[in-house]
């Protein structure tokens, strides 16, 4: 599947929306800050970005990673 290309802020917003909908985060009323994606050479899956530390997300690492992977499957980061 070909990925659409988005700017960093749009990718961040899409991941943040998914993170904010994670049931455990909603139930705990947790505040998880989503960082901007960081560009890298395309990996074996063809994605050219990833995200690092999510402030407030330590208790939800698996669920947050699933949200990131969901967006990584669909979008690449625009290179300036």
C-alpha cells in the first residue's frame, strides 16, 4: 500500500487522536503528550519516520506503540 505524505504536525495530530482514544488512557484520565515524528531513511516497511518518548505514556507503552504503528502504515513524513 502506498503511503500518503504528511507534514510532521499532521502526523503528530493523527497519532495524538488515537492515543487520546485508548480506553485505558481515557479511564485513567491520563495526559499523554505526543512528540513530533522524526525522519529517518525508509525502513524495511517503507516508512520514513518514527516517534520517541511520549511524556506520560510509560504505563501505556504497548497501546501507544500500536497507535504509532497504525499511522506509520498509512503515512510518510514530508521531507523539507
